[in-house]
């Protein structure tokens, strides 16, 4: 009986542990296409977990999340873009406005300039049926917005 309880407890513990690692994990991937002088970043974005069912709206939201939390890795002449929310304090502050920011009438739509299905697949994809979007995000405007909301400090703030 004791051995059975131990096995059940171990299984329950491992299940809870694995869920804690997967609940907030973003599955989208990005590939930089270009950087513009006006502060726009254009990149390809796709979601291996959703494949053909990946929507334009979700791709735009994921693009904002990439700029905020993960950054965009450099490729094909693009310089790597670090995440705007580069520490846990800034990330925690953003979480206080995240639901409203990403709501149906939220501000997130003000920072994406385009969303089109890309016909040239990224190097990491072999299956051609996936939806890959070409998204342009105004990184500079998003950063200014976050400064106005006091989520991040402006660059000219004294140390």
C-alpha cells in the first residue's frame, strides 16, 4: 500500500512539475527580415504547434510578445533586437496592463503595421503547408508607450 501511494505521489508531483514548465511557454518562432530607420522591425513569424491553423491576429499578438519578452535574433544582415522588457521588474509591471493591452480594443494593434502570409518559408521549416506571416512592428513607438505607462524607464532617465 505504501509503495502504491509513493508511486501515485511521484506521478502527481512530476505532472505538476511538467505543467509549470509548459503553461506560459510561447511556441512561436521568428526570423528577422529587416530593420528600418523609423524604428520598425520586420520579421517572419510562425507557430510550429499551430501550423496551418495559425491566424493573422495571433501572429500579430505574438510579434508584439516577441518584441517585448524574447527579442528577435539577428539573421540575413539584421542586427539582433533584445527584448524591451529585459528584466523581471519590467515584465511584472507589464503584467498589470497585459490583459487590457491585448484586449479586443487594446493598444497592441497600434504597433503592428502589416501582416501578410509569407510565401518564402524560413530556413527552419521544411513543411510548406504552415502559415508564416510577415509582420512589421514599431519597436520605437511601443517602447515610448511603455515609458508613458511607466512600465520601463526612458533612456535619458538619470541613474
